[in-house]
C-alpha cells in the first residue's frame, strides 16, 4: 500500500468514527433529531414499520437514486453502513444528557460542527460516500450546483416531508437543516485529498529537443 493509500484509509476511518460520535452528541443534546431521522420517524408512523428498519429502507431508496446520477459506491459506502452505527453507540455510552439549556446548546453545536468536519474527512478520502452524502455529491457533480445549496435543499425537503408524515421537529432539527450544507461546503475543499496524477511526458523537454534549441557556438 502506498503512503497516499494509507493516508486515505486512515482519514476515511477517522471521519466515519467522528461522524457517528457527532450524531451521539446531538442526540444527547435533546434539541431535535436530524431531518433524515424525522423522515424515518414519520414514515414509521405511517407504515407501522419499526424506526430502525425504516432507516435502512430509506437508505436503500437513496442508493437507487444514485443510478440516474451515475454515482458509484465504494469501500467508504460499505464502511459507512458498518461503522457509523457502532461509533454512535460508543458516543451514547460515554456522553450524558446535560440538564442546563446552555450546555445542551453547546453540545449540539459542537456535534453539528464535528459532523461537518467528519463528513469532509470521509468524503474527502475519495473512497465512496454514504448513501445520503452520495446523493449530495452526485447532484453537485451532475448539475454543477454549490455543495451548500444542494445539501440545504436536500435537508429542507426531507425535513418538510418527514414533518408532514408526522415526525417530530425541534429547534436543533431546523438548525441542522439550515447549517449543515454551508458547514460542509467550507470544510470539504480543505480536507479533500487531491487525485494523484503522473506527470505527462513532454517531448519538448527531451535532451534531443533541448539540444536542438541550443544555438551553435
């Protein structure tokens, strides 16, 4: 494995762990769940399917939306499904629920910023995004729209649909929908690992070409 490959793998794993931990921070803040969880909750109410199963069903539907966007899954897509849940459980195990409102706001805000950084880390590793983040990057690449606009539109649409289906919405839910897009658009360019390209062969730089350019003495 090359040094670049090892770096990408380490960044992917760090991003996925921090992603799950940030979700636990926002859950413990008890200021409202994310828009996607509102959609899962509302869909569960309407269909009678348990919340956890509905979350997986929605993830599968989102993956189907990748097809017209020509978005391809990668190892990061698989690890997203496998690792985010356990890392969130670790966060829930070590974090308590603060009683003071200021502490809850601080915990939620920290979780929101950490989630944006974690998204930038694991997406920036270029090993495949998760289902929902892949929808964001696919729309961004297909239509050339800014990341912040695409993510805000997705979160707002999901939030509205989940609320209409009966999901519960808190102030944290609205803050998440409005702020996560701009935050990710700030950190993603910084954390994205550039593609490695071999230098192109330039005939004009060959010894023969250079020699022919030297004037005779």
